[in-house]
C-alpha cells in the first residue's frame, strides 16, 4: 500500500500539489497556545510528501505562477498606502526597517561563514527567517539549485513565531494604552437658528460646517438634496454626516440646535436605499466626478465597505462590493439599483483583462537586467517585477476603462491560493535534500535563523521605541512589515487594536521585499564569482 502511494505521489505532480495544499491547510489550522502555521504548513506537508516519495517533483511554472499571484495581490491591495508612506514619517519607518533587514543579512552571512554553512543554505535561512517567498525565489534563481529551499524550510517556523513572541513581550514591557475604537460615521439633524437666516449653504460648509457633509436639507416641510446656492431660513434643518460626533455637536451649537427626527422620519420627497456597487463604471472614480442618474435629485449619504462605514468625501472612490446609501425620490429606487448594479456577486468581481495585463507588465519588468559594477547583473525577477508594477497600478486604481483594483475577498483568494501553490512546489521539490541536510546541520541552521530573526525584530522594536519614539501601534506594523508574514500582522493588530499596524505594514512590506530580493542576488553573485576565481 505504501509503495502504491509513493508511486502515485511520485508520478502525479498536480495531485501531489493539491494534496500538499489540502493537508497543509488542515495542519495549519491546528493551534497550540494560540499559535498556528496557517498557510505556512503547506510548506512542511510538501517537504513530508517529497521525503516520503523520492520521485515526487512539481515541474513547470506552477509554483512561479502562484508566487506572481501572491505578490500581485499584495501590490494591488497596498499600492496607495505604500506611496503615501514614502513621504513624512514613512521615510523614517522605512529607514529603520532597512537597517534592521540589512543587519539581519549580515548576521546570516557572518554566522554562516563561521559554521561553514553553504551560501545557498545561508541565503535560504535569511529568506525563511523573514518568511519571504520572493526572497526565496531570488535565492533559487541566483544559486541555480535547491539549497535555498532547505535553509528556508529550517528557518521558516521561527520566522513566524519569533516576531509574535517578541511583540508579545515588548507589549508586556511597554504596556501601551490605546483609546477605544471609535465609530467613524455619525449623523445629526441641525435646526437652523435666526442668526443664519439668508446665508448660502455653500458659505457655511467652508466655515461652520467645515469637515462635515451636508446630505439633505428640509425647507417648508419638504426634504431636498442640498446645493451650494441653497438659501437658509429660520426653521430649516440640515442632515449632516461626519466622522466625529463632537464636530456635529459643535456645528449644531453654532448654527442652532440638534433636533433629530425632522428629516429622517419624512420619506415623502426623498427616500433612502442601500445598493451594492456592481458596475465597473462606478468603480475607481472620485465621488466628485461620479455620474449619477440625470433628471431627478440624488445624493450619496454613506458608504459601507466590508466592516467599515465611510464618509462620502469628494475624493473617495467606490470599489466593487461597496454598499452605498443613496437618497433618491421613492419612485426612482429601481433606477438607482440599475445604475450601481446592486449585486452581491460584485464582491468577487474583477477585470481579468487588467489582471493579465498587469501581471505581464510585472514579469517583463522583472526580466530587465540591472548591471551593478563589480558584482554582475541582477534583475527584479519574478519576486520583484510583479510587486512593483502592482504597487503602481494599485496607486493608480484606474486607467481609462481599465480598472486595476479588485475586491478584498477576491484579492485574498488570489493571494492565498498563489502562496499555497508556491509553497507546495518548493516543499515537495526540496523534500529529499531537506531530510539529508537537516540530519547533518539542522540545529546549526536553526540557530542561525533564530539569530537573524531576533536581530531584525529587536532592532525595529527597541530602536523604534526607545530611540526614535515611534508610536507603538505604528511600530508593531513596521516590525510586521520588516519580517513579512501576514500572521504577524494579525497578531500585531490584537496587541495594538487600531488601524495603524495595517498602515505600517503596507508602508514597509513592499519596499523591504524589494531590498531583500536585490540583496540576496548580489550576495549570491559575489559568492559565485568568488568561488569561480579560486
């Protein structure tokens, strides 16, 4: 029976890949003390299958295709935040992460030399400590053998659990305080007083109502969509929305008083409808330029994106799957539904044209040779090209008719499936040499991996907190981005329950991935050149 299983696994690479993914996700769900490997378990199941069936090899572009899918999804998701992070505090954060990642690489090279570890294994240890699949692929490309896969597999587990432990103990030491998570969407109905009679609504939005959105106005017992030229009278009421309740209260104190129920209870002239955004024509366009149906008054009151309520500011762009609250005449609801598409299927919709074109551009960019004097020629490769292009397209969001973004659920599926395919391929192909190498130098390689990881994370946490005075929720995001694994980011958001860890991760992960990819290629070329010269 075992021989038959070995024969099937060894001769059916597609079956083997999906077996590694299925069993890997099953193992990854096992939690010990709150820690689980998640998708990383696919790598270790793949190693086990490769060791069990020596003939098992997943050839062809399956693994590389998965890596491109993963990196492209990351870039599209974080493009806007990444480029916003290149100015202001983001420069300081990136510098800190750069110093930490380079220091970790030097530790890997130094200890690898001291203990006589092959350079391919050392580069793999560095990639595994950083849980960076793109860095692993760069190592495989430059070394032209499986050595980096072995080092990666040994170092990977502590590359996940190490940062989590460091962040846990750092949080216990620092004991940071965070304000309770505030609601980001508030509404208020303000009754206009005598002192503002005769004022234009547009004038008030520049001063008394600054920072608030006026969504509806009530005059003479009728509700209207507001315009800047609307003249206010005593007894009129305005419905405003904002992200701070105190701002609404302050505006009400200046203009008159809060008096709820005057507008919302009357739906004779304007009714409220919530629709899903399901048409490409409504996506990726600032609300200030979004075409609404002509011939009758409409106004977007609020936007619900996954678990968050958003204020409909002029620069906000809708995404597939957003749920939009619209004020419209009661008899025009069906037209509003048709205008936006109103289909829950939109949460999984995206343009395969833009996806394919973006990946092609990324792969082409990765092929461009970059000469480095005294070293040789490097390239961004599969690990860097698609990521850079995706970051740019994620920032652009839309180019004419081409919509580059995709809904978060679709992005998650693309990334996770791609990463699982890559890890399954790497694990199965490295199974046999992994067992042989680990029995000889496994503990030494594990020690080097721990040293690399601790060097990187502790530099970020200690220097960032005690020297650079970085806010703690930003800091754990930087640490998560420098090391890379999404599981670390998830844990960081538990320790610092604000939106800042996600922003820090988005600013750091892409840039440090590119740094690691290029650095590993340079080290590999120098090592190969040195060996050739001996």
